[in-house]
C-alpha cells in the first residue's frame, strides 16, 4: 500500500507571526525552549527545505534539524531543494532566461551542496532532492543534456525534478525520467500561458506533488508572497485528493507539499488534506481547547479561543486560518 506524506514548504516565515504563531505555535514556544520545527513535526509528515535553494545547507544546521524533528516525530522526513546555481542563470530574477548556455556551476558548488545534504541522507531523513527550473527553461536538446548531467551529479540521492514549461510534457521526457528513476514533480497551480499544470505523472518509485495555489494573479503578483497567497477550498482539495489517489496506485510513496505559505494557509490546507485522505481525526495544534471548555462551563460562551485540535470537520481549521477573519487573541 502506498504511503502518502503530507507536508509544508518551509516552516518559518515573518508573516506567520500573529497568524500561524498565534494558532499553530504556542505563544510561549521559545520560552519553553521548543524550536518551531520540533513543534510543527508533530502535525506534518515532512518539510521542504527552502534555504538550500539560495545557498548550500550548513551541515551542522542540517544535523540539528534532524534531531529537532525526531524529538516530536521519529518518522519525519525532509525534502531539500538543490541550490539555484544548478538551475537558474545568474540574474534570472531580473527576467534573464535560464538555459544550458546561461546556467553556470562549478565543482566546488557540487561539493558544497553534497556536504549540506549528507547529514540528512546519513540519518535517513532525506526523502528527496528537488531540482527546480523556471518556466524560461524549455525542453531543448541542450537543456535536456544539462538536466541529465546535473541529475547524474547527485545520483546517490532520491531525486525529483520540477520543470514548469509545457514543452516538458513530452512522452520521451517522461520515459527517460522513468529510466533514470527520477520523480517528475507535479504542480497544482492556475494554468497561465505556457505553464505545465494538472499532471499526475509517476516516473520513479516515489511521486511528488507541490501545491502552489490557484492565484489567478500569478504573473501579475508584485512579489512571492502575493503569488502564493491562496487558501484551497474543500472542493479544490477534493480534486487534489483524487490526484494523490491516482498517483498512489503506482508509486510506493507520495510526497505532497503545500507551498501556499502566506498567512499560514499551507499548514491549514495540509492538515485538512491529511484528514480527507485518511477519513480520520488527525492531530492538530492546540490553541487553547481545554481553557475554552473551562470558560464555557463557567457560562462564558463567547471566549476568543480558536480551538483546532482534532479538527473534523475540516472547515474548523480552514476557518481558523483564513486571513480575512478579524484577529482574535489567544486566551
């Protein structure tokens, strides 16, 4: 039977303070000496590491993350993004296209990246290494050769590749990835222009799905947070669930990463999705359930506690996370 792991992309964002920190994390988390990762590992199955995209992981930090997560969840996994030097042209954030001709990396880049991933792999916590390319990286002979070369450099790790341009939907690409045992990273987002969306390919023993949200203003967004600002409805999550079930019929393991992080919407949808997939109550953060019940017994029905532990129906946690609700302090 396939194992489905539902997680989040990243675990620490400035805009989570006052929203996620008020709901997902106890107010006195740091006072209690609990790391954010240690806490969130109780509720999610894995976490995508974002920092490794911008710079190689610090091996000491990576090793510490393994220990922190294991305190709460011995089975917790990580997936890590490969550094952008392997997939993006220098200055690609300034509208410069990425291709085999413009992407530059050195042997030192390879060595530094592997040094950071090794503690995760040694502890058996590296579920996948994710290689991400921008939409400007199209399917050409040269780009394909570059992609395969990079994948071979890191062949000791389970690998997944995310390509966003529709030209990569070629059956020859899928067949070659299957031969290489590399997972095709499927994405869920609004289809705009030449983006490749709606796929549910399985090209390796494990499958990968990233939930970017369906913000229709994707390309008009002024920054990353605005682009990924989206809360999946129950109807939209039902469609995601169907994709996961289809992939589970072939893959031994399926990673599902919620990347709609603004305002804490990713953990909300991740927990909803876990509930929908299992049909069971799932462990969710406690933001004051017992205190709320105590106040209710005292006749104070209108206390401001947002209790979301063991949340079925899923709407309970969705409502608690919605950004358009007025802020309510935890009591």
